[in-house]
C-alpha cells in the first residue's frame, strides 16, 4: 500500500504532494514501483494534527482519486468521514481506510456495507491531537487486540461482510516506542483474530529514535520492521518507499517459504 498524502502537514512529506497533479504523478510512480493499493489521504493524522473540514478534505483528494482511478492499483481513501468516503468511492476508489475504526462518523460503516468495499479498521488511543500526550496501557497487545475484536464485531453488526475487513494495530497512534515494539514482536496475536493485518510503520518516529535518522532516511528501518511484521502474520504494508520494502519482503517471503519466484529485474545496473 503506497502512501499518497495530499496534505500540507503530514510528518514525512507534508506539502510535497498537495498539488493534485503532483499527487497523481506520485501515485503513478508508486504504482510503477509495485504498489498494489494507493492510499490517498487529505487529512494528516500526525501527532498534534488539527481536524480538517470535510469540504477541504474533498477539495484535496477528489482530483487525485479521479486521476488515479483505473491506473492499475486499487485506490484507497484514507478518511474517517462518510461524506468524503462516499464521494471518493463515486470517483473510483475501491477501499476505505479509517483510522478511527468507524468511531469518527456513525454513517461510515453503513456506507461501506452498502457499497460492499473492503475497509481497514485501525486502533488509535484518543485523537491525533492528543494521542501522544501520555499513552498508557496495562498490556498494549491485549488491549489493542480486544479493541480490534470489538470494532470487527461492530462492523459486521452494521452489515459489513467480515471478509471485507482488514485490521491495523495502529503503530505510532497513541503508543510509545516500547508499545510499538511490543506490537511488532507479538503481532501474531493480532493476526490470530483471523483477518488480514495491515501495518503502517513507514518512516515513523520510533524508527528515528532507534536509528537516529530523519524521516526521509528511514527506508531501511521501515523495511526491517515490515520483514518482522511479515514473519508474524501481517499481509498489507503501508509505506512511502515501495521498492525497498518490496525487495525486503521478497527475500523474507522466499526464506520463509523455502523457494523463490523468478522475477524480472526492476532496474538494470551496469558495472565496470
């Protein structure tokens, strides 16, 4: 899942793709690099982020969804607002990624059910504005798992087909470095719920704490965390740096399976 942030303030690339043309070009580049889902979002969820009105969010994302629809990968709309999701689905999106797990807008679950599209429900402690103030858990993995179990049951009760639901433990969303590492180490417990697990570790601050690198220099750290997540049951990886993650996952998957596919090289390097 390649990240297409159409925002002025996302932590890693805020403002770089605020222009719709630049965002569409970026999404097409991610698709060419191998992304199978393009996650388009018009509201930053970085720590401390302010809410964005639905009208502004729509102004940002609709031209990008329209420009990427039919480009190959599934277009995902990253929103917690039913009005934004509905317009994006009408414009060609085929997936809804809600960081509030249907808590932000009571109408979103019904919309997903009526359109019969896949969705991702994520754990977040509090809101983006408050989530990193002082996150505390008795057992972060058990509590995140219980939350995701409950939200899955809610979605199904609202008419969403269970097989349409993916779950995200919300790395970095109301978690300390130790919380994030515990979730990665015990991700198999989240996978045991029985739904595909999405992980979003890409360039996040806990990787910077560990490596000392700035956000745009964390591709290797991101790939390492995703390899661990793959081994523990994750199946969707939300990233900014697609080629590095694909290569790391290909080697990890081949090692775990004991065999490897024959692939066409993505780039040709000439040495002398």
